[in-house]
C-alpha cells in the first residue's frame, strides 16, 4: 500500500515539475530576448527618469551609475538617492554629478516614520522625477548602452505601462550559481510571465534591477505610498500595477542588464534573511508550506534510496529526480551564465533554500521584526501594512499582444 501511494505521489510530482519546466521553456522560446527584439522605434523619445536608491554601495555605485550615464538615450534624468550611507557612496555620487548635469543626487539624512528606508528613498526620488517614464533600479546594477532605448521602444510599441527586463546575475562560484538558479526557478513557480498578456490572469512580475513604469500608471496606484512597509517592493509594485489594469510585459534582458546580487554564497543566504519571510507575507503557515513544497519537489524522488519500496517505483523516481536537475541546470545557464552542471547540486540547493526560509521565519518571529539597512521594523507593523496578493481581484488585469517568436541567429 505504501509503495502504491508513493508511486502515485511521484507521478503527480513528475507532472507538476515537468509542467513548470515546460512552462519556462515555452516562455523563453515564444518570446525574443530584449537583445533579440527588433521593432518600431518611437517617433519622439519620451523623457525617462531613472530612480537609483543607494545605501553603502561604494563598491559598485560608480560602475552602476556610470553605465546609466553611458546610455544612448536622448532624454534622460538620473536621480540617485543616497539613503543614510555610512561609506563613501554619497561623495562618489556627488563627484559624478559634477561631471554630468543629467545626474541629480539626493541625500537622505534621517528616516521619517511610517517608511522602510529603501522605499522612502525610492519615493523621494520619484517625487523629483520629471520623466514620462520612470525606471526603478538599484545602485549595483550595470546596463549595456542600449538597454534603456530597447526597453522604452518595446514598451511603447506594445502599449505597456510596466515593463520588466530580467537581469543576468553575476555569480563567480559554482555553489552560488546553483543556489541562484534554484531560487529563480522556485520564484518562477509563483510568477508566470507568459500569462501577463492574458486578461484577468493572476500573473504579475517585478524585479528590483529593472522596472520601467509609465508615470500615469505609477500615479494610478498612488506611487510607493501603499508599499511603504513592503520589503519585496519590486514584486508588490508589479502586483499593484497589474491588478489596477496596467498592461505589464517582461523579457529576458539577455545580458543587457546585470547585477552582482551578493558577494558570494554565504552573503546570498544572509541577504534572504529579511526577504524570505516577507515573500510569505509574514504568515508562518505559508512559510511552512513553502518549505515543505521545496523539499518534497526535490528530495522526495530519493526516498527509495533509504526505504525498501517496491522496485516498480524506482524508474518513476529516476525520472522525478532528473527533472529538477535539468531545470536547475537550464536555470543556471540562463540566470547566471553557468555551464548547466550546477543542476547536479539541485538537492543541496533546495535544502539550502528551504533552510533559509525556515531560518528567516524563525529569526523574524524570535526578534519580533526585521533589521534592514540599520533600522529595526516591528513585525506587527509589517503585517498590518502588508499588501496581500490574494486580497486583490484580477478582474481588472488587462492583456496585450506579445511579439512573435524570436528569430534566432538574426543579428539585432
């Protein structure tokens, strides 16, 4: 009886994991990357204001902002917000601003009540924007010279109010790439970019590295005021926009946008301490469910190795075990330019991801809140001000007509 139940469970697991893998492949095959897309250019390029919140970014802020200043975009404003930095970030930004009038530097000395530090910085930056479009990014993101021009052209050609370019994650270590690939694959199980073009679908997307928003759409949701306590502000910005009827699109940037998320595997794991429980909307039950699903989807196929189950279930287990390995390998190649061999570490990476979610949940509950950018935020405030996904109807979500399949091998 146990063997039959196990076989049925593994069969279900194969269907679910294979469905996720095929969904990701379909998205990549049915749409061009941002680098590959070739379409009409605007008759007049609209003004774009780039909002860059920075805190203690001295190691990479010059490269990031310099790449923005090197954009081949004709009408550009950059608002860099130095949010209470304790290093040379502010001085470095001021030096860049002296050299280029397109860059404005705003220094925030104190954090007002009722805001998370980063969200307040983004909010203050947006208040000083003069562009028809706003690009929200981070102080460690590097752009190719044509990234912004291509993105604005794509968004305007398809009538979008919000466009997301999926960045490449720069990761030097094999273990780090395996973990990032697993994290990205897990997140894609929740988000479905291919459904963004389908009216009334629950899909939405948001990425902190690159979120291009039309000013009218941004004003429609009240700016960042509703997101004042959102740690995952990039995702929740996308949620609010799509639920409010803003056409939303997403392409893989194909290396035109890149970011060094954290410096090494340990820093990456530590970096999720504040995010993981936030992704569960501060609900312990959702955190437990997420941990169980991650462990089950990756580790359950290995159960025959430790339990005397009927031999007929073993072929199913082999298939079920192979799918996550393939999925993580493909994700590593796409997300961080890995070889694909990172998929061999899928079980270990899944254990690490489940452990991070569990640790972040326990740590936040034990502390009664989170520590972020040098400030402590009580859990009751985070819960009370949380923008909850399933409390918002998708009835107003609009669709749009995506471009045709990519022309592989055509030089853009």
